[in-house]
């Protein structure tokens, strides 16, 4: 079952050319224009859930990162062929 936030993420991604990403701030503003800052954490949580389900990838520095371990500024993109499915073998690196 998807949430309104997940629906907004997926609909914004569907409107973009393949390979393009969205800023979580734009998702928050689409849902709650006046107080978008208050739901940024919820956007992050929903993006992580969609990444766990394999529907999207979380990007840092334009590279897919482990949705369980990333920190800081990120973007969201639809999963593409060749994107990692598992980050188990990663020894660390780009999640900072």
C-alpha cells in the first residue's frame, strides 16, 4: 500500500525522461507548499521504503547508494538496468 508521498514521488519520476532524478524538496513542496520543510523527513522515509522495494534508487553525487546508510543531500531516481540491487558487498565509501 502506497502513501500520498510515495505516489507523489512516483508520479514526479514518471513525468521525467529516463535517468533523470528529482529533489526531495520538490516532492515536499508539491504535497505541502506552505510548510514543506515539516515533511522533508517523511519524504526521506518514503523514498527509503521505495528504494527497499526496488522502485527507486537514492543518489548521492549522482551515484546509487545504500538506502539504509546514506547521509546528507540526496536525489531520487527510477531504478535503471544495471543499478545495484544489493549493497551488502560494499565496504563503505560514498554514503557520507
